[in-house]
C-alpha cells in the first residue's frame, strides 16, 4: 500500500511539473543597451537516455544584419622625407654645451623636436657616436665628452639620452635615425685622450693623424668587428627607425697635414698574405666589405630599421661631364656608387652642398647623375647646405633645391636632409620660407617597398553626437605598430585630412565648416615604414 501511494504521488508531481513548464512565459530580453554582445550558444548535447521530445513550439530568431561597409574615395597623401642633422660633435647643435644639467639637456631636446614638428619635418638624424663615444648607455664605449664634459662620465641625475630622444620623437610622429661615425676614434675638440678613450683601449687598431685626430684603420678586422658590434648593440636595444653614416671613411687629407693615411703596415701585411690589390683598391675593398656587412646585419636583426649613408657628393670629377672638384673614390676611398648600385643602403644622401649654378658643381646636375645610378630604386635624399649663407638670395636657393628634388626624383622617393639644424633654428627667414612654401602641409615619409612589413588591420571608428559637434574616437588591435594616424573629413563633398601623432585617438569635429555640412569621417593607421592601413569610414546622416 505504501509503495502504491508513493508511486501515485510521484506521478502527480511529474504531471504538475510538465504542466508548469508548458505554461511558463519567457521574460523579455532588453537588447537595446550599447556595448553589450549577446552570444547564442547551442544547447549541450544530452545522452540518449536524457533526451525528451520538445513539445514547445519556438520561433526562429532573426539573424543580425551585418553592418554595411562605407566605401569612400580618399585623397592621396603627400610623401616627402624632411629631415635635419642634429650634430653632437663639438656641441654644434645638441647639447649646446657639455656642462648642462639633465633637465637642461632634456629641455633643449624637446625644443628641437617641437621645432621640427611645428615646421612639418618628419625625421631627425641624431648623432649618437661622434668619435668612438656614446650618447647612450654602452658597455662597449665611454660616455661622450660632449655630453658631460668628462669622457666616461654619465649624466647626473642619470638618464639615457638616446632613450629620451627616441621616446620624444615618436610621440611627435618623427622618425629618429641614429648617426654614427664609424672610424673616427677621437676628435680634436673632445678634450684630452684619457684611459677611458677607445684610442687608448684599442691601440693596435688606431693611428694618430698630424692634426690631432685619432682614426681607426678601416682595413683592420678588429676595427670592423668593433664598429659592427657598436651598431648592432644600438639596433638591438633601442627602438630606432634608421642607422646613418656620414662622409668620413678614410679621412680627408688635411686631417693628416695633407699626407697619405698611415696604413703602410696594414697594406704590407695584406700583401705578405698573398693580397694583390693596389693600395687604393685595398682600402676601398675594406670599406665596401664593412658597408655590406652592416646592411645585412641590420636587416637580419630588424628588417624595418633603415640604413642610410651621406657620402661626399662627387663620386669622381667628370661624373657627370663638366663636374669638377674632389673625388670620394680616390681621396676618401669610398666607392659610394657601388653601394647604391648594389642596394646595400635603404636611402642615399650625397652631400650636395653646392648651388644649382654654376655647372662645375651643380646641385641639379649631380642629383640627376646619382639618380641615373640608382638602378635598384632606393631612396635618394640629398643633403643640402641650409647653414651655408644668410640673405634672401640664399634662402630662395634652398627652397629651389627642395623643389628641384621633387621634380627630379620619382614619386614616393622625394626628400632632402638639411645640414644642419642650426641653419633653420638660427635663421628664421629660412624656416619661414620653407614652411610657407614646400613644407606648407605635413607629409608622410615615403614608403620602402623592398622592406617587408606586417599588414595593418582596419581601425574601429565610433562617432558620438555632442552638441553641435561630432566626437570621434578610434582604436586599433595592433596599437604597437601604429606610428601615425590620418583623419579624413568630408564637408560638402570636399575631402580634407590631418596627420596625427600616434597618441591622438579622439577628436571633436564641427558639424559644419565654411557653411558646408560634414558628410563623412574616415580614419586609417600608418605603420613605422609609412605604409597605410585600410580605413574605417562613417556617413553622417
């Protein structure tokens, strides 16, 4: 009897439960809240013994309609390399003195970078190794005399100047290229030669010249190995955009009282070991070997770090016809034409410090010739002598040289490097002529198609009405790869754009401009090699 009553109670409970489930109403779900994603999951698969027939009729849920992508025709962006050399040797540009405090050094650096940004420059060539010394923390070479007034002495309070320059340049959307002199071991303005100097530490690799300079012998394997270690130490540890060598290979003859470079011992040893090259070819081969090595080492470590060289501007007299002057090939033992032909550089900046006229050392004639030798299509960004003279005529000459580079160089390879910063900061008329003329609008650095880069993704763009304006905010999944942003606005069918620093990710936008209504907003990211990513766009209804 008890078992029968128990069975009857259980049956009544099951029937009641089923009836309850059948009549229960679903609570409505609020799906209007923003930034909430509702994820539909399939029900878990039940074992056969637990499967029951679904007796509740359900309606198919509507599939969320995919947002239609806005397609617009954005204008092309101007591209031009606009850089200035910032020399630290002999305190030419920075720091202005070798006894400044840390705060004063940083203040001057920020002033320089703000100046470049405000005048629409996009790169700086910063000298970090003027003479086998360092403007950064190095275990290979001593702190520079030009930084603290004592070779081997760190800044106090301590900071790393190169770290500081890189961070501050990138905040402003400016590329930073480290400039090293590969062979100079001690400069005459660099104070006494102390026990901390590489001229003392590498006696077997260094020679003293008659004018007081100390120079690494470029043919020595120890010289090449040490210089390569210095370069790669910087490439590995700092977030730089480029490595840059100047025109000092074998030194100019006047550095040794007009006499030949004292490397007879090295050359004789080379011949004893079976070498057959002439002394000139032996020297050029030593430099060629080193340049090729540096380029390949940099690319193996960080493909995106550009390598550039700014050799003396004349390869040999007579190239092109009518050109007169010194020969980098025969006097500095730098066969820079070979480096350009072989593609051992990413950008080539011959120092064309002469005016367009007269023809014997014509800026434009030399630039055309170097471009004719640019068989692999590398960047050709000539160095121009902004600091040379003052006066209205010379200012116009420099403006003309910038414009000539635009005319003579192919698209996406335009640009110049100004020697030096002082020619701009100490000559307001020069800067004003550039910013009112060829540098009137900002420009991206030209791309380097031969260097591989990870493709950028599309950013997300959110527009929020805010009074009479639109508040635009954008984000990116690869934020560490974003070097710049480009914001596009379309008023009344006309596009305008703004190149923004990497830290700028929002902007308040007026709904009207010049009585024209805002119709579209678009944004895209630009990577450190200046490649543009896909855009995100929104239509303003």
